[in-house]
């Protein structure tokens, strides 16, 4: 905005300088108008203002990437938060294991830990940690695992395709079928937990319910943001 405003002043400055010369026939006075060019002052002072604001923000542990982002922030009407580590304490834990068909909870957790132990994701660590807490051994019983970014893990287990990951991965991409009863259960659990799904041989055999405690001041921060529009 400052640059646009300053650019508009440039022709006015030249017009004023020419008018001064025509009225006074004094070159020095005409040049003095060009020397007191307000557009230059605006263009010089604005970056200093922006840098000062960015430096001030760092005192409050706020990082601003540049002046353009600072300007755009003034126009923002929505804030989008990354959940893990921002609204939550970034320490997810496995709260519930739900088994289907002939599988037991321990079997579901054992297979899940066996697949997840290859990856350092915080949710994977929560699953492996809970298996260890329950004293479940999970020596490798699967083929090579394939990590599908932002979706989940695929492998072969006893000749059957084993999948673990998000609902989108399991139900949309891999077309694993679920009953109406299972859908209702998932809908109810979704209000409280993040869920990881385990499917073997195109059948859903378990759900792992992950809980990540919310930060104590998260609700207060969001309430204050809403108050400010």
C-alpha cells in the first residue's frame, strides 16, 4: 500500500517542481522540491517499520516471514491450526483398541505394532508403546512394509494384504467394506478420538483410538481470537 501511495506522489512531485520553476524561474527552488520528495520518505520508512515490527514480534516468540505476510495478516478473518503439538501437547497415546470378527484386542494391537514399529511417527510410537506396556511381543511376521505418505502402511501378512492407516486410505482408496453398525461406531468414536484402522484381507479387523491431550490454554486462546473477530 505504501509503495502504491508513494508511486502516486512521484508525478505530483515533478509537476510541482516544474510549476515552481515556471513561477520563479529559479532552478534551485525547483530542485529543492525534488529533494523534498515525500515518495522517497515513504519508501524508505516503510521497510524500517516492517523490520521493526518483525523484530518486536520475535520478542513474543512470533515468526513473520516478511512484510507481505504481515500486511496480509491484517486482512485475515480465519485462523487454521495444526492440531498436533499446537492445540494438543503432542504426546498421543493409545486409549482404546476395538477388534472385529475373530480377532482379539491383543491380536489387533500386536499386528498394528508390528507394522508401525518401522516408522518414527508419534502415532506409531503410541501404538508400539502401548503394546510394550501390555507385554505383547510383536516379532516380524509380515513381508516388506510400504509407507504411503499421509495415508498409511501396506504389507502382506500370512498371504493376505495387511493395511493400517486413515479412513480415507482404508475405505476410499483400498475399498475395504464396513457394516452400518461399524459406521455408527466410527461416527460416535470420531467425536473423541483420532482413529487408525487395521484391515487384513479386505476386511476391517480393528480400530485403534488415539487420544492427544489438549493444551490447558487452547480453549482460552481460541476464545480470545473469536472475540477479536
